[in-house]
């Protein structure tokens, strides 16, 4: 842990004052200064767990508020943490989040979690149990069970929460909600969502060549809840996303951004069933391989959502690895679908609308319809943005201000996203029968009991609802 030199000086100063009989008094805020002064009681002290990469930019966004102080930093890789340490020199630096929370618990108000997916839930829950507000990167959790636990914990511990799918605070999704409520496309029955991810290796075997652990990396702490494996190159800091032990694949990386506009616009809840098909790797004539430790190189997942009042059931198609749905006939030949690599298409009884990543650039199809839209703005916008919305809600206190992706919203969304991964992993589930390997989870529809978090027609799939943590975690 990095030591702050000024602490010992401050302690000596206080002792000197006590010895001379001098005492402190609290100076009223208005006496201390002008509009730029922020009293300690008006300061949100944030600790970051995972402060490199996305964690670095998350802290930078929070720090744009004059009310925020980045009070503590934690990362298992000194190389990744270097920029945050430099930017926030008054913050103590730790390698183990458990020690940070123990040491800094009385000095922080909130925690930002931006670690690999397999560590999100355990770190967020530890902070919530201490009464700390939490901001957690997407996907909220690695497992369905974890998402349900965090959703319930937010109420139990009365903390302000937000998931890091920043498009949820954008104008685009609000505009689509207003258009839908105005009946511009009728009732939506089918949704297509697609991405060009993964942009990291997937559909491969775990490397058989181990390597020396870099001196700056605390490998055992990085593994955390995951099964122990010897260190190999090119998993840290980014390619972990393609391994089930740590990541949630292309779906986990992008679906919380891309599915969210449809999920919120259509007010979807738990799906009732899921099916999938996956890409495989060519290994020789008439041979293709599936690697159960690794997410597939491409997939097509279909989630079925039930009727909601007078709203019809919805079939949601997720496609990754560059797979895209057929272009709507209403699009001209040279008009871009989505933003090219990613997009969302909602098909209703009276028309269609689509958007780009993060719900940006919503438009009706054919595009000529956008010249005639006259729908009033009814849903409040979030001018301060996703990060400062959470900061302001934390400052106000639990239940005082809304967040665009609090865990009541992010939890069910994440559960639906992870239902797709449950299907992918069930697809590779193996059974040996009569000296032959069989895959009973393929070519079937998995039926889902959302309230009870259970697949009702293929018991092996329930293995993927809740994983076992490594001993000691």
C-alpha cells in the first residue's frame, strides 16, 4: 500500500495543538470561501476497484464533479493502475479490495467496480454490505444468480446503484420510448440485435504453454473467484473476455448496451425460453471443434418474452461474430443498417425503427418517415450524463433521485443477457453414452422459470445459473 507522507505530519500537528491547549472549531462553510469551495459534508468519496482501462475512464468521469474525491484505489496490476495513481495522488493504493474496504471503510462513501466480470458481484456486494453506494461496470454480474442477489441487496442495504451501460442515460432510448408510446410503429413483436464483437480470441483451446507471471501482476488475486490455473500469456489485460471462467463473451460485453433500448422501450421482463446456434472452428475435413472453456466465435440466440397486458410476446434475436439480420426492405441499397457493425431493429405491426450502439441515432424506417415526426418530449432527459447522475443520486441519498440503470433495471436486464450465455454453455454440455460423446443441450428450446431462476426441461443447464467460487472466495 502506498503511504501518504502528510499523514504523519498531520498527526504531529494535532498532538502539538493538544499539548498547547489549542482546539479546533468547525468553521461555517460560508466563511471559508466562494462558490468553488466544497465542504467535507458535500463530498462524495469514491473508491475504485479496478482502476486501469475502463476503470481509469470511469474515475475520470466521476472526478468531473466538484463534489467528488477519489479517495482510494485498488488494482491487482500495477501497470494498469499507473495512470490512476498519478492522477489521484492523495488516494491510498491497494492490491486486495478486501483490505482496501477494511482499511478505508470509514473514509469512503461509494465504490466503483470495473474488474473482469467474474469479480463484479463479490466486490460490489462486499461494498453494499458496508452501506456503500456502488457503480458496477456492465455486465452487472457473471452469473444469473449473482444479478438477482445484487438487485435484492440494493434494497436490503439501501444504497444507490448504477450499472455502467451509459447509453441508458442517453436521449436516444427516451426518444424511442416516446415514439413507441405514440404508436408510430404499432406493437413490436420481433427485435433483432447484432454486434461485430468479439474483437478478442474466442472459440479456441486454453493455451497449453504456461508463462512467468509479470512482477507487477498479482495473479492469484486476479483469478479471485475463478478456478486456479497457471498463468498464460495474452489473457490479461483484455482477452479474458473470451473465457467462461472470467468473461461473458460478446454477449456480455455488448448486450447491456444494445439490448437495453428494446428492453426499456418494450418494458420486457424475464424471458420464458431461449434457444441458440453457435459457430465452430474448422479442424480438418468434415471436422469442426467446440471448446467448452471458451465462448463461441459467433452465435445466434433467440429469447422469447411473454405478453405484457395488451402488448404481444416478443422474439428477440441476438447475433454476434459479424452475423446480421436481413436488411429491411424499406432501407435503400446504400443506407446503413444500425451503425454498420452494431445495431438494434424493432419490428412492429405498423412500422419499424432502429438505432445504433448505446441507443444512439434512433430513426424510423423508411428513413423518409423521420422528416414528419412530431412527438412531444415527455420523458425527462439526463443532461448531466450517466456518471454524474449516479454521483448526484448518491449525494441526495437512497431513494431520493432516480438512476437510469439502477439494479432494479440492470438486474433483470443482466439476467436476460446471461440467459443467452446459459444457452450457449448448455449447447456444449457433454454426456458420454456407449463410448460416444453426445450433446443433449443442442437443438432444443430451454424453458425458463424466471422467478425461480430455473430451466425446467434440461436440468444440466441449471449448472450455469450459479457457479461455485474457488475455496477461500
